[in-house]
C-alpha cells in the first residue's frame, strides 16, 4: 500500500447525528425514546454539573428523571425522581 492509496480523513464522510430533541428517554417503552439519538453518547448537564444517571430529560420544562437509589417498582423497573433545574443536553 502506498501513500497515494490512503484516503485522507477529510474525504471520509462523517456520520450525521440526529439533533437532540427537547425531550428524550432511555426507556424503550417510552414514546419519547428515539433510538437514532443514541448512536452517539448523549451527555446531560444539570445545574452546571454533568450527570451520568439521567433516565429522561426535558429541556423546555427544565427537569430530569433519575433513579431513586436501588428501589424498584413491581415490574422491576427503577423508581424515578423528577429533579427541576437548568438542563443542557449535548453530544460527547
């Protein structure tokens, strides 16, 4: 393989990410779950601190849902608490 056969990085098409929606959930059963949004790592900044345990967020209503400890509901899903504050969603 010679140097002339190597494709430059700028010529390789980049993967177009879906714009992050106003509301997104990791729960597959939720109507706010958009699988294409999870092709890249989604990060959430809540009250100027990055949170890694967010299960659902809404930017316009300014809230996130996070698991409440190790508590589970009767179907085995984690119980979620709603926290209110400044929410920013972005791709890593």
